[in-house]
C-alpha cells in the first residue's frame, strides 16, 4: 500500500476527511474519486498504487462514513455532489478536474458534474451511475435491501476485534479469491468503537437516505444531462460475485443511452468490488484515468 496524506476540507456542517495520494511531479493532473454507499476513501488505494504517481488522486470519506462519519445531514446524493465540489474547490490550482466514482459514487459523480459543471471535466463511472426506476411494490427499507443486500446487515453488527471483522469480509464471495493488504486496510478503516464492540462507522441514517436517493428523479436524469463525456466501466459479475452483474448488454440497451455522452465498456473477469480493488479492474480504471486526465 502506498503512502497517502489525510487532510480536512470544510463543507456544510463541518469538515470532510480526504485522502490524497500525490503525483510524482508538481503540477500533475488531479482526479477526485468517490466511493460506494458503505465504503470509504481507502477503497481507491489499489487504483492509487496502479496510477504509479502519474496523477494526484484525491478521495474523500463521504459524509456519514469513516473519517467523515461525524458530519451531520442532510444526507443524500445531492449533498455528496456538493461536498465533491467543495473538495475540488479546495485543491491547489484552478480549473476542472477529472471525476471518478464507484457504485453509489458514480451516481454522485454524474450529479456533481451536472450541478457543478465549472469544477469537473471528463467522468469515469465504475459500475454505477446508470439507474432504473424503483419497483413501486417495495417499501423504502425493502428497496434499500434490494440495492445493497447484506451490506445493510453489517451496519447493525458488532465485532469483538479487528480480526473478526477481517474474517467477516474474507468470507464475502466477492473477496474470496481477491484478498490483499490493500483490501484489508480499506475494510479496517470502516471500524469504529472499542473492543469487544467494534462496529461499522457508516451511519445507518446516511446509508438509508443515500440508498433511497439513488432512485430520485434528479439522480436518474443526471447521466442524460452531462455537460462532459463519461466512460462507464461495468463489471461482468455482481456484488456477490454472481454471474449476473449490475449491468449487462440487455440492461444497458433498456437504459437507452443513445444520445447521451456515456460510453459503456465491459470489464471481464471482475465483480462489482474487484473492478475497483483488484489489479485487473483497478488497472483498467487507472489506465482510463490517465487517459482522461491527459497525464
């Protein structure tokens, strides 16, 4: 795992924790990267390593998670989008930066580009950003469970020590054959509290608001209103490493992206998580970010 620095960025209600992996050369391009709904900034650690210092990567812990867990609401995709703009404003040097997002972070990225076109250049959306209307027969909590599945259960669990939390994640099908020290650091950043009652730092009220917010009209419309081009890298396999991913050719055809500025690209042999945390998926993301930033 390569070195990073942690800084604080003023946002509405307090300060956002932000990790920064600096480029080798001063004046290198900057990429702002946004994590998923129950993740944290260190999920971008493998991509930072694979970027190999060609760009500066800046990744916040989104409001209600990890180092930003103390930030109050309101939560929701629009709040995260505005926080992302605040992060961009805090960077050295003017101008628009490349914006990347994974899973929920991709929806945030798309909305941020629409709400703050002066701050962001090209987008990279990793297995997210293209949404579908919510099933009308589900309650809000049922809808949330359908969106993030077992991840919601984790938020109400306690763990006696860090080894137990590691074991919990190592048993996850998505990581069964893809564990690394970087993944371990990422999941350990999520923990808060004291032994023997460690728990996830994710605030349930934030996750609930964000999960339901993914189906909001403004969020679903964002990819059709982008002021900049976007590349969608989508994983062939799903959140539990199942064969059906969040997207496939049929679902993307149903989304009718013709006339939008989104270019979908399938990434084989990765699931929803390893698209970001594995060398194959992370390497593809890093390569695209270098291209988009002109590094």
